[in-house]
């Protein structure tokens, strides 16, 4: 029977699929680290109090990239090129979601609206990351090879989501509420479509590496499309709500050290 646990066990248990999985994850986290570092450097003067938290966010993402690369090294594997159709971050950017990389490469301060867009986009993508890591912790938190890594990354993603909620609520009280709700909705609807496309692409690559029979591959693709249909109809609403987080000032300290070995 197909399940998230059995599927991921297959991926982790085969060197080629594990290599691709960790390479995709490491690349995405490293991109996120670069983006946050550039945003922290370009924060407008009136919002400089946010710079240390944005820097911490980026440092965590860089750390996650190192964790995934360490998992590869522990198995004697090297990163492989990431297929462009699996590049979640760049596919979101092509849809106009978040702050474009060419904008971040300039030495020009961002606006308050840019920071609102960054936080709203992050709130949506961190929701996905937090849910995915919760799933991995539930199934693999005690795994001898990856358990410690997924537990650490999961805790960081929960902190990132709490930070986004807290800062967006503060900005909403400061008069940015309409912009926040509009950007959240646009980001969520774009994200669920990109997540579907990336999931289909990743599973197609995994299917070839693991030599899945056609019925299994078709069932997985149908499941991914089914999740998208639910999210497009109603599920996206979970990605746009704002509530005071249980973890306050979640990014107020220094990042924890990376652990790539369970």
C-alpha cells in the first residue's frame, strides 16, 4: 500500500534517489539563505530592527543546506545538479511571488512594501515547510541516519513560521493589513500550483531512479493532483490566516549548530 512512510523509506533506502532528494533540498535551502541575507542587507532604515531576525532566518536556511550536504557526505555521495523543473524557489519567482533575485542583487534599499511582501511570501512557504517537516518527524524522527537532522530542521521551520505570524500581525496593526491579505492570497494560490508541479516532477525523477511500475507512478501522480484540487478548493485558506504564535520572538537568538548525523 502506498503511504508517505513507505514512499520515503524507498527514497532514503536507495543511493541515487537519496542523492537527488538531498541535492534538491540543499539547493533550495541555500537559495533561501542567500535571499534572506540580501534582504537583511537591504532593509529600509525605518525597519532596521527586523534585520537581525532576517539574518537569523537566512543563517538557519544556510545551516539546513549544510545539513543536507552532510547527509550526503555521510553516505559517501556528492550533490547532483538540480533539475530546473524541481526548483521550487525559482518557479515561484517566475510566477512573480516574493522578491525577484535581480532586485536583491542591486545595492538599493528595499521599501516597507517589499518587506511586507517578503514576510507574506515567507509565511506561505514556511507553512508548507513546517507541515512537511512535521510529517518527516512523525515518520522518521527516530531514524538512525536522518532522524536528528529532520528534528532539528523541523524545529527551525516552526520558529520561522512563528516569526512570520508575529511580524505580519505587527505590520497589520501598523496599517499594512490590506496589502498583507492580498499578498498572502496571491502567494498561497501560486504556491499550491508550484508545489503540485514540483511534486509531480520530483516523483517522476524518483520513479525513473527507483524503476516504479507505471500503475504506481500513475497512482502517485493522481494523489498529487488530488491534493492540489483540495488545496485549490479550500485548503489554501490555512496558509493565509494570521494568529499570535505560541513561540514569541522565535528568531531573537543565535541559530543552533548544524547536525548532519543522527
